[in-house]
């Protein structure tokens, strides 16, 4: 093994063990590798950090973050929740179903799991607590459904992967539609199994008039995903431009619903800039780290090692899934996505795995990681909202972890699930 590999891996793992942020750990370990090598000028560090951000599609990240923030306080989330309540609220455990259905609809506007958990989750958890659900279960179902947000388009992780893998972001968006719905359906199945023998009260079924009233009140919010996704898939605008359209629409919607005041905009912009800075700094660090790995042929070495172990692409996918799920317990989802993409692209090419299919698998595994302790950020968000211990929430999550694994198995084993829509529309 190349000694530089050992230097990179040991320094990276040591820095992460010392709780150094992953972005800084990637930068420092890259600098150490260059110093040990001694053949490259250190100015390459600045060049590669900047080079990692020289991509127009990355502009979609702050735009979709801003749109999600606007939708959360602009009244759209509340109206979506009320509409979903009118449709499935009468089922046993109705609010749990409402939780998942709301996340599926909200996914067409946000693109980030944390936006779903922190914004829409506040509404969902408060309603569930008032209806008699335990804080732990309320938080668990909210966390479980939040990962649908970045899988059904638009999706910030797909933008990042698309830029790094040089694949169509529009195709990645299309690829996430059916898998996102499958994950939602399997989560609902777990709710059904849990609720069928429970003593939860059943709400009165909404009349057609009530459903129609809820639909009219939420119409403009429900129209947002139609405009965003319809514009992308019809070619009216690019995924990056869709972020601008989503932000403008969400801002206008907030003013129409009279939930957003002009004085709120600077605060929202500040929150958006802070969130974007965290993501883009990690992307920049990954640009340097990925270049270092490629320069010293680390992806090739990993590919050859995997090929020596198996020539079956499904076995390779199984090993990749296991590795990503384990790493996701300890590494932030965005950092994991950025770190692993340069390594996995050569593997996908060697085994004949579509880069679109690989992207979907990587994103799903990373999103599962945001709900697995000890690092799972969404678990901390919903636990704080519900005022419940995080490990108790994780215990309530056990059936939903099963739902995740079942969904991931079928999506990995049957690539047609993710490739059907991109192939159909030729994006």
C-alpha cells in the first residue's frame, strides 16, 4: 500500500477521533499528505479549495435552503398539514400517517431533511402530543419521515452528488421520486402494524366539504411542488434556476398568507447564509481531499481490492451499503456524501452500476445516517422539540430502521425502480 494512503487515513481518523470537524479534518489530513510527499507546492491547497466550488449548480443550495426556511414560517407547512389531516386523519393513528404524508408533499419544496424535521416537525409533534401520543413516538415518526425530503426532488444532496459525479441533476431528481414514495409507503406500513392493536382514538372522517375547504386553503402551498418539479422536468428552467423560482414563490406565498413580514427577511437570509456556509465549506474541503485521493490513486486501489473480493455488482452494492450505513453513524451526512463520492464513482464504473443509481443509494444511506446515533442530527432536532431523551427516541425508531433497510434492499437490488423515470423522460 502507498505510504501516503496510510498518512491520509491515520491522520483523518485521528482528527475525527479528536472531534475535529470533518471539513477541517479533510483539509488538515490533505495538507499533511502533501507535506510528507514534498513534491507539490502548498499553493495547490488554496487552488483546490476554490476549485471545489467552481460549479454553477451549487448555487441551488442556498436557494433551496432559503425556500425551505420561507415555507416553514410562511404558513405553507401548516396548510399542508391541515390538508393531509383532512385526508387520512380519520385512520387509527391518523396523525402518524399525516406526519408521513405531509413530509412527502413538503419534500417537493424543501430538499433538506433538517428543514422538514425542524419546521414541519414542530407542527407535527405539537399536534401528536396534544392527541395523546408519547413524546418519544412523536419524535421518532417525525425523524423517520424527514429523510423523504432529500430523496423526493428537489434535493440538496442530489445537487452535491451531481456536481461531484458530473451527472445530470435533473435525472437524479427524477430517480428519487419512486424510491421516495416507496420509503413513505413502507414507513406507513410500519405505522399500520404498530397501530392496529393500539388504543389510540379514531377521529371522525372528514366530509367532502371539509376536504374541499382544506384543499382550497392549502392550494397555493400545494401548487409549489407542481411549479418547481413541473418547471424542471418540462425544461422551463434548470434545477439551479428552480431554486430561485422556489424562493420567490415561497416569499410571495408568505406575504399572501400574511405570515412573513418584511422585517423577517434579513433573519431568514442570515440563517440561510449560515447553513449554506457550512455546506459549501465542506464541499470546498472535499474538493481538495478528493483531488488528493485521486492523485495517489486511492479510488483505483479500493476498486481493485473490491474486484479481488467479488465480481458480482450486487455483492459490491451490499458491501457499499453496509460501509455507508456504518460510517453514517459517526460522520455527518453531507460530509460522508462528499468524502465517499470520489471513491465510489470508479467502483460504480468498474461494476457497470449506473452513476444515477449509485447516487440514489449513497444519498439514501447518508439520510439514514441522520437518524442513527450517536451523530444523527435529525434525532437531536426532534428530541429537542418533543423534550424527549434522544436514546429513547432512537429506541422508538427501531421499526422505522427496518423500513429503511427493506426499502434500501429493494432499491439497490432493482435499479429499474430508480432509473425508470429518467429513462422514460430521457433526462
